[in-house]
């Protein structure tokens, strides 16, 4: 006999939003979230552009938003630009508060999982819990079926000794030393004297050291004239950037329904995962059949649609990672940010038109033509 209607393994962003949405739409369902760490949602921030979500999606996610701005800046050696449009951020702290208020007794933390299948989860302490359905949301699963680059980052939230003077985020400041790949600093002005400063690298392997990230943040703050006073929070991570893959082979190694990075649900080029998580939570909450076969079918089809839609983004990623020297990758992004603002908006939202795609690859390329063609046609997965 099942102990729960649904067990969500991994209390990250995607599974948290699924649980919150189900609680709102189908409150009769019995849910259990299992998290290996001592608290759900880790220590993260998640951001999105307003046009990444539909009206109805934005409406239900709005109560969870911690910060918002009406535009953002990008900086490159030969381009400084301000773009308009809503930009929003959720924090693990605030989202954890909502999760605890609505599903406090349905969260099991500090508990590792040994094995899982469609109907049960076996914990590291030997207990086995049964359910009508299981969703695996434990983060990206390394697999030989995927050729992956990495967006590695170290982020710190600082209380400053004086106001910083920023009125909007700096999504990319690539005027910094590029080190071993495409590097930029991402900055969110949380209050007039608090900043999230994130040192970000598009690199071939997840080998960014914590010490280097910390030093880079300190050096950047000094260069901007910001007086770092108190470190409030630190986060680090490695986001997958997909170059190529065998989709069916990847999912064949996944025994249950999957969400978030586990289900290959993220923007292939930017690594943003919140729009996918919101849309998937909506689809699951509308289901009348909350069983493992139904959920596996739904998450597989949802992921497959996303995979097909992002074929062009994977092509761009191969050009970015493979068609030129790693320290010159910034030139590709500088060229991109010279394009018209509506195209940039559609790029982030994953809704490029055929004309957009043509525009992105036309004109004088920022990488050698022969190398670009080779990057596109060379098979990366056997």
C-alpha cells in the first residue's frame, strides 16, 4: 500500500515548484519531499526575464519573487549597453519560507536516497517508502550520451560599507581578465548597500576553484570602488551547457519521471532553469492522473519538446566552445549583444524565429569560418 501519492526526491527549485503548485491546485494529494542536505533549496538565487514566462505563469510565481528591476546592463571591451525589460530574482531563503509554511510536515531533510523506482524510494538508513508516483529532481546526471560544457560560478552576497550606486543588474561584465574561458562578472544590486557578485566562467570542465572565485570577486569589487564589509552568503555551482547529445539514450538511463536539470530542463546556452521549472510545475498540477506511468510520460514528452526546440542553441554552443580560442569567446557574446533588443529577448525566452536564427549566424563571424563549420558538423557523441 502506498504511503504517499507522490514522492519528490531532491528539494531543489523544480521539485519545490511542483510541490507548491500541486498544493495550490490539488491540495488533496499527499506529498513528500526528500532532501539529502539539512535544508531544502540549498543556497542559491534563480533569475528570469519577464518575457520568459506567460501571463499565467508569472501570476502564480510572483509571490515568491524577492527582487525585481526594470532593466539590466552588459559590458564588453567594445560595448556597454543598457536593455529594458523586467528582470526578477528568487532566493532560496524566501522560497524555503513559503515551502515550510505550506508543506512543512511533508519535507524530509538530511536524508540520502540509495535507490528509487516508479513506486518506492529506499533511503540510506534502510527505510523504504512507497508512493503512487516518484519524481527524481536530484540535479544534472553526468552521462556519456551528452557532450557538455560548463558554466561554473562562485557568488557572494556582501554588505558594503557604503552605497554601491547601481540601479539595475549587470548581467555580464566581460571587461575582466578572461583567464581560461569566457569569463564575466554578474552583479545584482539587492539593496542600496548590498550586492550579489558572481564570478562566472564558461569553461570546458568543472574545475573552477573556490579560492580563485573568491579572489576574482574581491579584485572586481576593489576595481569598482566597492568597500566590502560583511560577507552575508556564498554560493557556488556548475551548470551544464549542452553542445550535443543523444536524447533517447539519456532518458533510457533515467528510471523514473525527472524534473529540473535531472530531466535536461534548462536553457541550453544560458543555463537558466526557472522558466522550464515553472512550466513543468503547471503541466503536472493540471494532471488528473498522478501516477508514475503518467508522470514519466509527461516529463519525457516535456523534455523532448524542449530538446527539439533547442537544437539551434546547441549549435551556437558548439561554435562558442569549439570554434575559437577559449579566451576569445567573449567576442561571440559581444557581437550577440549588438543585435536588436527584441531578438535578445526572444533568445533568452527560447523563442527564436527563423529570421532570428539567420541573423545570428549571418554577417562577419567572430570566429574563423572553417573552425565554425567544423564545430557544427563534427560528431561529439558516438
